[in-house]
C-alpha cells in the first residue's frame, strides 16, 4: 500500500531544487522494509539513475546483504565514543558525491555523539535540501505520536523516534505489510534474528496479539495519510462531489432533547458501516437562537466519549451550511432528526430535513424519529415574554384607545372621511400590538366593531354593505396579529440575549475564580451559592465506602446526592448537590457548567497538593543528600584529628616531649569542641524541622547575651563589642539568643577580614525593636544572594574547604523566627557583611531610641 502525498503536477522552479523522500513503513522489524527499499534502488539503477547507498543495516540477514551487491556503497565514518568505536553514515561524503538517489536505512536512528546531527532524519533533511532523492525506512513504533501507544501494547519503550511531520512530508509513503503468522514463520526460520534470539522474540515482542495491534496501527496511520492526500487533491482541484472512498457519517444536532438520541443512533450506524462519525452543530449567525453554550460542552463530551469528533459551523441557511460541511469532509451519510414542526407549520415551511433531502445529491440521508417529533411551535398566550405590568397596560389600552378614537371620530364626523377613521383605528391596533398579542386582538376586534357600527354604512348597525369595508376590517385583525407576533419574537430575543449575557458573565466570573485563585474550590462554591440564592452547595465524590463531601459552602451541606434539592452529576463519581430551592431549567444549565468548573478546581487543588508533596519530598532528598555529604566530610575531619592525636599519644615506640603532648591534647580538645558544635547544630536543625523548639521568652539585655556568647568563641580578642547596658531589654529566650549570637559571630570570624578588629558587635533601638549588628569586613556576598546564606548546608561560596556543616545561619534564623524576630544580611560600607538581628523590645524598659 502506498500513498503519494503530492499530486502529479509540474513542480515549481524552487521546489525542483529539493529532493523527494520515499519511505517504506513497516509494522515491526523483519517485515521486509529494507529488502523492498533495496529492490527499488536496483530498479532505478537499471533505469540509468545514479544511486548510492549512504547506509544500510543488514543485521546479518543474508538475502538483504545479497541485494547490496551491484550498488555503490559510500564508506562509513568511524566515530569513537566512550572508548568504543562506532560507524555512522558519512554525510559529508554523500553530499560531496551528489548522487541522484541516496539509500539511507533506519530513519529514526540516533547518531553517535560527535556526528553532524543528533538524528539520522536530520541527515536526510540535509540530503533533500541538497536536491538528492532519498529512499528510507521506519517502523510504526518509532513514530512520535504512536510511541506511548506501542509501549502500552508491547511493554517496550522506544527511545529512538522520528517526528510525524517528517514522515508526512514524504512525497511517497509505502506500507510494507505481512501477516503476523508469516512474520513469525520468517522469524522462526532465522531470517530476522540470530537463532539464540528467536525464542525470546517469539515469546515477547513478536507475540501474535502484539503484531496484530502493530499492524492495525500501521494500516490506520497510512490510511489517514492517504485520506489527507485525497482531501488535499480534492481541494486543489475544486472537487465538491462526494467520492465514496471511505464511509463518513455526519449527524446534525440542534441542542434539543432529541440530540442525545440522534448521536447514539448515528454511532450505531457508523459502527455497523465501519465509518468515521462527525457530530455537527449548526449555529445561527444572529448568535441568539441555536444551541446554548452549556449544551455545546455537554454534547462535545458525549461525542468524544463515543469516539466521534465534534464540530460547529455558523450560518443562517442551516440546510446549506450542513450540506457544505458534509461535502467538505467527503461525508457519505447524513443523520437528521425528524422535524419538530407541527403539520400546520410544515405547510408554510417544509423544514430542514426536507430541504436537506432535496439538495443532498449522492449523500445518503437517514431521518431518525424521536419523542420531540411533531411537537412544533404553538401559540401560547400565557408564555408571553412581556412583563405582567406591560400586558396589563396593553389590556387597558385595548379598551381605552378604540373608545377614544370612536369618540373623536363621532365628534368630528362632518370634518373627517371614512379613510381617516380607518387609518386612526389601524394606528390604535399597531400601538396596542406593542403590548402583546391578546390586547392587539381585542383592540382589533373592538376597533373593527366600532368602525363598522359608527363609521361605515349602514350606520349604527353591525351590517357591512360594502365588501371593501369587510376587507378593511380583516386587514385590521391581520395587522394586529403581525405586529404582536413581531413584538413577541423581539421580546423573546431580548430575553434570550439578556439571559445569555447574564450566563456569560457568571461563567466568566467562575472561570476567573478558577484561574486566579490558588485554591479556588471553596470560593467558587460560595459564588454559586450567592448567585443562585441557595442555602448550601456541596461537591460530593463517590468512594469505596460511599459518598464523601469534598467541599461545601453554606450549612448544612448535603452528604449524599439524594438529600439535595437539585443534583447535578458532573461525572458518575462526582456530583454537585445544592439545597435551598428547586432550580428552573435555565439556572440548571449554568449550574452544570459551574459544576464542571468545580471539578477543575478540585483537580487543581489535588495537583497543588501533589506538587507540594513532591516539592517537600525533593527538598527532603536534597537535604538528606546535603547532610550525608556534609557529615561525610566535616564530622570525619575532627574525628580524624582526634584519632591521629590519640594514636600518637599511645604509640609505645614514639617518644614525645611534654610540649608535644600538650599540643596533641589541645588538638584533641579543639577537635572535640568542634565536633560538639557540629552535633549541636545538627540537633538544633532537627528540632527546628520538627517544630520542637519552644522558646521561653523573658526580658534580657543584649549586653548580657553577647558577653555570654563570646566566652566559648575562639579569637575572642578579634571581636569588639559596642553594646550599651542602657539599651532596652528584648523579649527573647536567653539560651536560644545566645546560640544565635555565637553562631553569627563565629561565622563572621571565619569569613571576615584579617583587620583588627575583625568583627564589631553594635546595638541600637528603633521604636519597639532593638537591633544587634554583627559587622565584618570580609569579601561580603555576591549581589542577590543575601537570602540563600540562610539555607541549610549553605556555605559561603559553597566552598568545600570551609569548616562547618553550613547550618549555623540556618539555625540562627530558625531560632530568631521562633522568638518573633528577624535576621537579615546587609552590605557593610566599605566591604564586608553585616548581620542584623531584630527582636521586640520590652515595653517596660523601652523609653526611646538611641543612635
């Protein structure tokens, strides 16, 4: 089977510069793609065409290798990757050779790193751009769009894929087909794989079911490309007649109650015919009459669930728009519902179905009966769209205006002609017609009677002597009916427009809520409750144990759909249940759409929760990785120092002086202190992560805390303290604040400059806060990294040689946050880093601000 995707016409001058691509598509390895490709290469060579083989993989198949004889083969290029040597097509050599046709096997192949292009199909694109025709092969499992489908069928993931558009652009696409049984026999005979691989292949990838499914995929994919080529040809040649090359069924729906019946009936027709089904909704151009938006959504979902596609077209001529669409998609069958018009209405307008049947030509038309047939439009005075007050005014005017017109005509009888009286009564009828059909008919009848009695001979009787007067009276009644009907329809359209505008505003509001709020479900349900005046709105989800209330606005909310005044099923397992009042059909339509938005909001909430969980898990993994890395280096260093010093002290063959022993003991003590500090920071970090820190807050002075914190710090002499004892006390936990100051000062000493003093500690009060500043004159921080230094295991510059786990500042921030304070990093004027610790001042000692 082959498809020629380009019509046989004279190519344009610029198109002739590009080569043509012919692809042999197979359902599985071993069907004979390469064999067919080489056979075509020999046929062209025999016709005098310059053919070279860029690359062909024989996979040890004798018959395939035999076909390479007699063909010029371009030597392959050798590539070394990770110590192994590979061969790839020498693209440059083929381009330099410039043959008329190049044979390039395995289009989806990934080239070895270091090649000119990552993919072989990109090599083929360069050959085509150079004007060289290419013969190539590909299996269906390598098509990008089918990759996941093939994986579900075979259980094997294909890592080498080719974009579908590359294959679709091929001028010729030929399917190399073979039955699954024949392919398995070919495999068993050793014509595909080596003998030691045959049994495993037959039991896994080459199972009959797998091969049948892959064959169907290949056939359908090629059939689709053939269909695309046919439609392109029909469009280019302006062919509108139906070609019954493939069965297509179009079902037309109006959005009424019968639409679901029509879609399901058309589905059965399409299944029996093995046809493609298209569901079509024709919308009127005025935008008022026709299928409402919620119905479009509903029937689109139904069509997709039944395997059909949903389409909409706009046109005032519904039969014409329907047939134009059917001919455009080359449909062979149309499914319509029988007319809902009454027999009387069909006398004046035959209806859409009859018009389509007369103009359908070769397209078969199925007329499907349904429960709504012959329930056409009836005149219903009690269903007028006009307001009751307007109708009441109309009834009053129907009596008052003809009476006033009669009184005026009688008073001016000698001055006015009969024609003037007739025009006056016509005007009365038109005016009253603006208030409804009932008042218009009354005004017409009353006006006709008064006109006949007072103004047409014989006077003061209801007899009509002249036939023209009879026509005049009948005309008044007809005018009344026409005006009233026009007003009635205009009012209905106005009501529809207002309702559509309201529905659109509500739906836009719901959509905006879903799109703009991080967790919109509760807000959306509250909006629905307010808009519809309901007592409660609940979203229910069916689970194994029964119904569960996922979210609710208002109380008491429903716990089961049976408890609701109105139950809107969104999916079989998700319902929107409302309480408060029964909803009319118009409100229910909007509620159905709102229910769909609620499901989206629910999915958004769950996706956000899953994302947050995944983020926490990733952070935990990152933290664990950083912890293991840090522990592996920073805890081992002091332990190694301790072990080395102790080993030297205990060595029996090593004589040490008292000075050397003191130095080794000092090393042990120093390393033990460092190890204690590291373990303390780890424990503090763990306490912060689990929320176990419970500060005991009380007033304390910065001067007292700083003095205690510096007692356990090395290089105490490099720290200058400028903290006044007269500053207000701060509300803090003494032990935690001492640890914070010690960590920050120790960090400043390790990363500060060598100047004396290396670190300065200052304090000042501002309003209700007291700030402690630890100032160093080191290198400072790169711009934009002031927040990152508080991350766990973050060392300045991420230098591995720095002592410590990188937890000091992280622990400091955690402790300060627990005490309702803040800690931030600022640049020191002249260079360096200033850490600012701000805590609330004790109101009993805060008397003002100090510089």
